[in-house]
C-alpha cells in the first residue's frame, strides 16, 4: 500500500482541476499589486485528501519548458470534498518585470490565454502518512480581446476649454468579456487621424470590470487640425485611432500596463457633428 500510495495520490491531484470565477488585480505599484483570485477546486477523489498550504509560482504556459514566473502566491490549505472554494488574497511582488509585462500584453490582446500555477505540497489521506505531491495546474481564461467594441458613447465639444485644457468631454464604454477586474489608474491615450496627432484623452481612475465598463473621458484636442481633417469627411464621421500612452496609479507609472496599452490601437469613427450638438 505504502509503495503505491504516492503514485495514486499524485494521480488524484493531477485529475483535479480549478475553475476560476474571478480575478482582481488591484492597488498596483511600479513593482507589485494585490491579487484576489476566487476559484473552485474540483476533485472526484473518494479519499477526500487534505492539501497543505503551499507556495506556488505563477507564469504563462507559453513560457514552458523554461518556466519564468512573474510572481508567487500562497495557496491555502484545502480539504478536497468534491467542489471546494479556494481564495488567494494577497499582495504579490513582481519578480520578473519582463514576464509580467508579457502577461499584461497577453491579457489585453488575447481572446484567451493559459495561466499556469505550480508548486509542491503535502497531501494527507485517512490511514496513510503524509506524502509530497506536485501541483501543476493550467487554466484557460478569457482575455480582453484588444478592447474590441470600445465606443465613445457620449461626448460634447466645448466652445471654451476648461481649466485642465479639456475641450471635449464625454463617456466611453469598454467591453470586458473576461472574469478579470483590473485597476489601471489614470489612463491617457493619444488620438490620431491619418497618423497625425490631434490630441490626447484622459480616462480618470479607470478600473476595468467584467461586462461593460463606463468611464468619463476628458480630451484636449487641436481644434484647427480636427477641422482641417474633418474637411475630408463630409459625413462628419472622423476616423480616430486611439493608442494608450500612460497608466498612473497613486502617482506611480505602471510600465507593465503602459507597454500593453501602447501596443494596442483602437479605431473608431467619431461623429463630430453630434458632439457639436448638430
């Protein structure tokens, strides 16, 4: 029994799987963030094993076979009885900025991505001594799909700029098909028409949540250049490319999010006549 038990225990761990219900990335700094991950551990083992708490590495599956974790988390102890809630809720230091930047780009750009978690822990079954097992799990999650469906749902062109220089204000809607909640802070973006910079926009204190996120928008534009460009579009629909520029939270630049935003171009058509009240 004792010879075969470790192999059987490892097989039961391998046969279990995680169902991720929610991932919240909050309180970011230049080199850390807070992670809360709510998930369900599914196991059909009739032995109802107990797993000790353990430290686990987080990495993109695509970095295999040369594993490059971007952070480490503590997975709490769990008594496997079919479907058991598991909650990871802690601050996480970014130990490999290149890999976390790659992770951020993957989240933003992919329809789906695969996140891996790996560690080693103790497993106890009734009547048997505690055994060491490897925990290797890969979960498939939906990404933000390049923010497809982003739309300026309301805006007004101001005749006189406000104190911060904004001469266009409104709201944007950002679809989020994932289970991810991400605090981005103050996000700025460049606005371009035919490759020429016509202004910048600010989305203040932006947090992307599952479903549609509605955010205020404040833009400062070169009005003369906008009117010059608009002359080529008699229908009043100006083709605008939006490219992320910066992501600042509590005064700190979040370079890992900034690189992801700069690599993503959103193209919309802006109804200038509507913004003028026409």
